[in-house]
């Protein structure tokens, strides 16, 4: 009995520890600055409002006391950032899938030599930290004119996503029934068609998961985006948020911008949740 | 209805297959003639090369040397997708993401047959295999037996020149397996497609095959019809491998007067007939070892197991030598009963003690011996 | 060998070779499996050489050169950059901070992960809810986690400061000089503990209940049960997790950038942050590249060493079988 009570107390602590920071920022984003800046800080807004979001997205919304307030000055920066991030993430996803899926397939299921070596190289590449590549990339991009472009960022993100997807993909394809290609071959497929017409459709759920992981990885990437694209027209969301965070200190506005940036990956993850649930762990 | 069937003979000529730099070839100079329309079982322990043989016949693995012929045609260099074979894979695999209908039709769509023809053929095989009502389900939505029938339907639908089956019953329970075995035999009678059936289960092989090819360590040990294989196994290993119960292999020594002694004199046997080779091991199946109650015997019953109408006895001496005998359950003997083993000489076999090869020795009469 | 047709129906003769609608064996089936595999891998191989191997090699070249930040002119410098870095007290200060940070993160994250995993193995009201919510921190972008915790730690508008105020305590600033590193580590642990909790929970769930029952019958206390039964099962996954988290902590950047920006007064200037400052604020490529190489080598050696130690035969799950 004492043990039961203790476990429930611990569970409650775990719950608070886990969600309170996130709940807190969401609640802040729903407060008027006036209320937030007042002396006593409280958890639940007395006067909950979506005004911060509306103003970030370019609309006008009255303040707590009804005075008119125009759009947020950082709105365009954030909106453009979200748009650029989405574009970069989609390109990263598409291009990474195109190169990574066949490679993952070959490394996991084709009876080829150099398989072990190939997998080891992928693992080794995965362990190279971004700090080791940002400096040469920065130097190279200066020369190539790729600094501050979406193309440059897409390429930089692919250094992370491609090895990651190949790695995850090998475990996915490895989970297919062992004789699948042999059956396809006997049924009249060439090696290539066995892959394209049977293996790919048979693993569409896993590939959806891979695509989602690529998208989220690109969306969440900060270092490359900060170093290459800060203050350029191709600025993505993370550097935009960073500028807003360090330049103005209206916490309620920053909070709502942060929450806005969390929505796309959570949305994508939520939509395809049943496909990615099984990868959550393999992913890292 | 009588299906249209092409019965093709297959010949495997000195085929050798080696994987990479493996020290031992998976198929070591294998010669095999498969007769048109026969059901050949390829039997052997795992790693014996039987799956490799299936892959080579299907065109899924290239050979290192030797030729393969389907009928008069040399198919050695023709890959699987053009060889016109069908395979029922292990665990009755079907495409996991397709409905049974699409799985079955897949090979036909790859051949770009007209839709009506595909429909006609699916109706045909679905009728034979009683799966009409399941065609729109996915493989994981049907039972093991239904999946098995669908896998066979998928194989037959393309009217293959050769039907290969890779341990198709390995994933179902014993009772269903027996039922499927019978169904397969019936189907083969009806269809008559040349069929190669790979299995590690000697009971399965012996019960349905026209002929059985036994493989061990990449080599064909013996190819024969089941009865010959049972009565005249090529070696002691093979005799044991195709035996349902443990095979008694008794090392014997010659004694004066034509008698044989075994187990340090605990067992003395008097074989009938002519002179025997200088050295031999005697092979006796449990059903051909008769035991009778005898107070003076050195053997006594260690265990007894009742197996439907028969009783299997393990008998032992004080030295720990063991023999297995099977007899009817008219009288069930208890453990510790002293018994005297006797050999049914008409069915006894002799083997070379060194090579294990069967020696051509016939013990003509049936004589019970006394120890 | 002959071809015999059953006498009954003189149906069409089925060809021994099947037509696939193409005249010849398709290319992908004609080549060897190795070549087919290499063709599929080729795009990735080319890409990785171009965007990973080449840049990394280029970074080695940079670390061995002097680059004029204004003209961009480079000349070979040998190990000058490395010497300069290694003789710089700031570098050693950053190294010390990195080690301190890695230790804090590893200890906190593994403790939280193990605690959560052990908790989640128990039965309690709302377990599925907690199970689902617990991934939330992990699914946050790291920079977002930085912003989120800024709202907890900030002495002006942070939740902790507010609580301290309401309790009548002196104002609390966890991001001050002495506590910056542990505070950052706490956030890092908050974000990465869920991964470890899931990872360890999966291992905990394979331990047969009977083992615990047996141990209770044998009169083992809760600590001995943990040591003799639980520990052998989670040793290997735990080791893997520790290496993963430790490696990640050594590379942490986003959190530090948002929460302290290396401050206050360099109190959280870890190596990664120092590299960032050196290279992208001071545009001093050579020493920056040299530092990044030192970091890379140290982390790789430590990680490899830990893996070797953890996977040594006789450790880890082999013992589980004996238990």
C-alpha cells in the first residue's frame, strides 16, 4: 500500500517534470504582454487570447484593454522563416529519399560484397558532428556562392539526413519477409523491378516513416541554418526565431513564435504517427 | 476439369555451386534427372544443399559449372524471371501488401496477359483451392491453411514448367501438415506438373514423393523411390535419417560357427545364409528387432513409450548398451523386465564399419537366435 | 530428356522459357548481385564523398593553414594552429567546461532515464498517459527546448523566479556563473532522458517476472534484486545510452546558444561554443578548425573506448543468462 502511494507520487513528479515547461510556454503565448509583465506571475492566464498569434501571422488584434494593435513587426521574418523552412525540409526529404532508399535496400538485402564496409562507412559518417563540417562548408560556400541560399542549406542538411535514412532504412528493409525478392523474381521481375514494383510498395509505411524523419530532422536543424542563412532572404525559421529572441524581449511574442515553429513537425509526426511509432528508437 | 499441362523433364548435369570463397561447395558436382510429371522430394539435413538446389533450379542462383536443361532446352543462363518456374516459398509466403487476388495475379500481370485471361485463370485456381471467398483479403487476414492453399494457387496459376516447393508446410502444426500433404498429393495427381519438393522431414518426403533425392554436404547421397530408399538405403547414415524410430546400428564380431557377437558378448546372433564379410556393422530397424521375455537375458527394458497401437521399448545391458525395439501392444511389458532381442533377418542390413556404406549382404531365412 | 504432354487435351504448349515482354534478359538481372548493389549505393557514395568526406578533409587542410580573414589568402601553417590552440588557457578552460558539462548531462540523463524506466514498469493510474507524454520533450527541436527553458530559468520572467518570489525566497538565477553548466545539463537531460527511458524500458520488459518472484522467495531485498537481476539485463543498453548522450553533450550547441550564449562571462563557453565564436564571430578559421579536430578526435576515442569496454565478452547480457 505504501509502495502504491509512493509510485503514484513519483508518477506525478514525472508528469510535472515532463510537461510543465511545455505547458508553461504555451500558456505564456496565450497571455497579453500586460498580464505577463505584471508583478505576480501565475500559471493560468486570466484573460486568455490568441492575439499574439494573430499579430504574428500579419493580422491586427486589440490589446487587453481594447486599444488597437497592429501586426507584429517580426511577423514577416517569422512567416518567411516558416515558409523557407518548409521548402528546405521538403526538398531535403525528397532528395534524401531518392538517394537513401535504394542504398538502404542494397545494403540490407542485396547479396553483395562490401556490404559490411558500406554499413560501417554509413555509421562512421553518422558520428561526424556538425561542428566538423560547418567550418569547411562555410569556407567552401563562400567560394561557391551557396552561403545564404536554400540550395546550400538543403545540401548541408543532407549530410545529416542521408546517412540517417540509410541507417534506418537498412533496419526497415531487413524486416521484410526474407524471400520477398526471390518470389518477385520467379514471378517475372528483374532485380530492379523486384525492388521498384514489390519491395518499395511492400514497405510504403516504413518509407513514410523515413520521409517524416527526414522532414523533422531538417526542420529541427539549427547550427547550419544559423551559420549560413542568418539575415539572408533564405533565412529559415530557427535563425528567424533566434533574431527575434535576442533582439526584442517581448516574451509573449517569442513564446507564440516558438509554438508556431513547433506546430509543423508535430503535425507531420501526428499525421503519420502510426507509421513512425515503431522507429522512434531506431531513429537515434 | 482436366487442366492443360506441360510435363517437362529436367536434367541437372554436373552442377557445382559455391558461395563466395566458402571452403565447401553448396552443390558439389550434382547429377540429377527429374522425370516428366514426377513429384520428387529433395530430403536432407539443413545445410545439406537442398535449398541451394531449389534456388539453382529456379534460376535464383547462378551455377559455377554444369548445365541445366528443361526438356531439350538449356536454361542454365536464363534468370528466374524468364524460366517459367513457380515456387511455393517457405511458410507459404505471399506478397504482404497485396490482396490474395493481386498476389496470385502478380506473375500474370508481369507477363502482360489480358485482363480476361487473368480473371479466368484466377477463377480456375481459386476454385480448385477453395479460396474464392478469400481473394480480397490480405495474407495476414487468413488462416495458415488458407494461406498455404493460396500460395499453391499462386504457383499453379502461371502454368509453370516446373513447380518448386520450399518446405511449404514448415509453418503449420502437425495435424494440418498431414492434411495438406494429402491434398498436395491429390493435386499433383490432378495436375501432373513436374514438381520438386524440398523438405527436411523424412516422413513428409517418404509419404508423398514418387522419388526421393537425399542430399548431404552438397552431394546427392541416393535417389530412389521411397520403398527402395527404406529397404535398401545406401549407407548407415541414410538408413538412420529415413527411419522414423532410432535405427539400431550394432557393431558385431565374428565368432566360431558363423555366429556374431555384439556388445562384448551380451548379444550373440546367428545369421542365416552364406559367408559374411570380415568386418561389418549390423543394421536393424526397431520394428525388425523382436523382443521376448527371457529371465536369462543380459538385456532389460529401460523405458517404454506407447505410440498408437505399438509400443517402443528401449532396452539396455548393465554396460549401458542400448537398442530400440517396437512391437505391437498385445502385451505391454513393464520396465525392468528382462528381454531377449532377436533379429528379423529378412530385413536386416549390413554396413561397412569404416565408410558406412551398405554391403550387399542378404540374410536369406528368418531365424530367431538365442543368446 | 524428352517433353511429354499428357494425352488428354491438346492445349497450347506452354513455353519452357517465359516471355517477359522483352527481348533479352533485363540489365539488372544480367549483372552480378554485387554490381547491382553497388549501382544502388553509388548515388549515396558519390554524395557522401562530395558533402561529407571532402569537407572533412578540407577542414583538416584549414586546420593546417593560416587564413587571412579579410583577404581570404591561405598559406600552409603546419601544426601552428594546433600549437596556438593548445597553449591557449581559454581552450583549456573550455575543455574543462565541456568535461564538466558532459559529466553533468550523463549523470542527470541516465538517472532520470533509469528512474523513469523503472517507474514505467510499475502499474499505476494514468500510466498510458504518462507513457505517451513522456516523449514530448524529446520530440521538441533542441533550439525550442532552449527557448522553453529560458521561460523557466529567466530571473526576470521565469517560472522558477516566480515561485521563489511567492515563497518569499531571494531571487533565483540558475543561469548565473556558478550554476550555468548544471542548469544547462538539466535541460539537456530533460530532453534526452525520454529516449533512454524507452530504450531501457524495452530491456526491462524482457526480464521474466519469475526471476523476481524467485528472488523474493530467496529473501532478497529490493537493492539486491536490482543488483543481481535487473542490472545484468540493462547493462548493455545502459552503456549504449550513456555513450550516446555523452557524445551528444560534447557536441551541444543549440541549448547553450539560446540559454546562455556561452556566458555569463564565459562560464558556459564549452568547446563547441568556443569553436563557433572563434570561427564565425572572429572569422579565425585555422584555430577553429584545429579545435574542431581536437574535439572530434577526443570524442571518437572516448566513444570507441567505451564501446570496446562495454561490449567486452562476459559483460552485459551474457550474465543475464546466468542470473
